[in-house]
């Protein structure tokens, strides 16, 4: 009886903690969604459950004569998708090299990646700005993409390397005995088994640029080059917060591609795909 009571108490506290965290996370999301449907533009008149809900703010965002929201949305998608593709490719090759090969400077390279993870991006803002200015990449999406990709490599390399280390090396040796080269082993054997970690890296490398404000605000100067976070902030800053509900509507739409990508990769978020890799 005591064991059952202790188990019940543990479950009660566990569900209580989960409920509190869920409420903390859900409240601001529900508030911003509710604000996007509130009539008017005032922050003081907004509420979670609007009395006279309207889609006027969403229509205003898609009105090309009044807003450049679609251009900003495309800019964010272009930057995020390009960053995701380059990051997955470079991180996969880098992590595979550190996982499978032994070469001079391997340990120092891994240690350097570990140290770089401890340095936040905003600590190098001046250096990034000067570098972009000297290379004529200021106010370009290419420069922003390169900065994002460079910042994604250290952490994701450690993440993917740890996963690749769990894939049996006997698979590589068997493929080599059958005449497979390094690239064929990489693309046809290792990478299919590493789909879960590739999905995680792809999702992280997409979300970070899509939601970043600091780096984008430093490197992007013209309004037609803005990504969504910079553009939405500029929308509110210019009007002194007078377009808050329109800002809320634009913020809600930011979650659409992230949610879609998460649902697309969800089937790959499963560990242990290599458990039976050497059997049979």
C-alpha cells in the first residue's frame, strides 16, 4: 500500500510539474494568437479571446500595396533553407571525418569546436560586421547564410559525430571488401542509417536563421533584404508600437514552416535504427 501511495504521489507531482510548464509555454503563444485576431492596432485593447475576431491584420500582411511581408517571408525561407542544406552537407562530411578517420590535429580540432560552442554569436558581432564589410557581403543574403552556416558547424558536428560513433564500423569494412569507395560508403551506407540525427540537425539549422534577429539586423541594411524578425521589429519600431496586432499576425505565420518541417521530419526522430545493423 505504501508503494502504491508513493507511486501515486510521484505521478501527481510529475503531472503537476508538466501542467505548470505547459501553461507557462502555452500562455504567451495563446496571447499572441488571440492578439492577432483583435480588431484595432492597440496593445492595451488586445485580449487572448477577442470579442469581435477579425482577419483584417492577416489580409493587410498579404496586401502587396501596403506591406512587403511576402518579400520578407521569402527572404527568411531562402536564407533558412539555404542554411539548412549547406549545414547538413558540411556537418555530415565533417562529423563523418572525425568519426571514421584518424589524422593529425583530430583531437585539437574537436577541442576547438567544443570551445567555439562556448562563445555566443553576439560576442563576435563587430568582427562579423567588419568581415562582411571587407568582403563586400554586407546587406547580402549570401553573407548572412555563410555566417549562419559557420555558426552551426561546431555544435552540430559534435552532435552528429556522437551519433555516427554508434554506427558499427564493421559496415564500412564490409563495404570496402566489396569494392566500395569512401564516398559510396558515406552516401549509401552511413547516411541512410543516420537519418534521425540528420533530421535533428536540419531542423535546428532551419529554426535558428528563421528566428534570428541580432545577426540579421547587423548585416542587413535595406528593407527589401530584411528577414521576418528584422522586418517585424522595424514595423513596430517605426510606428512606436501602433501596429502591434499586425505584428502579432506576422509572428503567428512564422510558426507555419517550422511546424511543417517538424511534422515532415517527425518520422525520423527515432533512435536505435542501427541496433540490428550487423545482424543477419
